[in-house]
C-alpha cells in the first residue's frame, strides 16, 4: 500500500456534502479541515471549499487518477466549462508516496501544488512532516509563500 494525498475542491451546489461524499468514496481515513478559499485562475465565480484527504491505496498512480475522475463524474462534474472555472467537484492527485511522475495526462506531485496555500495548508494539517518531492518540506513552502504575500 502507498500513502497518497488527494486535493478536494467544490464551488457549486452542496459544496460540503460533495466534498464529504468524495472523501468517503475515496476510502480516505483522514480528511483535513474544510476551508473556504478565493477562486484562483478564473474570475467571477463562487468561492471554493477545499480540503485534502489522506489514503492508503493499492492502486497504481494511473489507476488512482482514473478512480478520481470516475468519482468526479459520479458526483456530477461535467467538463464543458472554462479551465479553472466553476465545478461541482475537483479531485487532484497531490502526492503518491514520494514518487515523481511526469507523463502526458499525469503529473505528480500535482503541478500547481507548491504555489497554492489552499493545498499546502491542508497537507500540513494532515502531516506536518511531509516532503514534497522536487520542492521541499511542506512547512518551508508555506512559509515561503506567506512571506511573499
Ligand atoms: P485542474 O484540476 O488543474 O483545475 P482538471 O481537474 O480539469 O484541471 O484536470 C485536467 C486534467 O489534468 C485531468 O484530466 C488529468 O488528466 C490531468 N492531470 C495531470 N496530473 C494530474 C494530477 N496529479 N491530478 C489530477 N489531474 C491531473
Ligand atoms: Mg483537477
């Protein structure tokens, strides 16, 4: 089994219910606090709820990504809107053990993880000792972003 971390986000419909349902479908045994965050990358849309989930998985990285996309579809996500635009649910594979993957359609650690406080903070909450491969300790990344803010 590999320990993986998944980012959960929602800014349409029953945001909290959707995040809790997604965490349950993931079989996550630990969910961070759910926080409200300002939209990023696309203006004029409702605020998001974001959280991170920790799970132990027997799936390979690709299989886990497929599983995430399947859960998104099951929870009513459609992909006809703009990039970074409003969505019922967004599940991102943030970390898969200490593995680094750079393939078409799958990048791990998630490509925008190290620049997003709303992803780093819930990860820190779940595991303050996490090391983000290619970037560094999660606590140091958070302090770096905070000092720029
Ligand atoms: P975003 O999460 O960046 O707002 P999407 O959820 O629409 O965008 O994801 C688009 C595609 O990103 C997915 O279909 C998937 O193939 C690809 N992708 C690459 N790496 C990852 C990852 N680590 N986690 C989730 N999706 C990923
Ligand atoms: Mg996504």
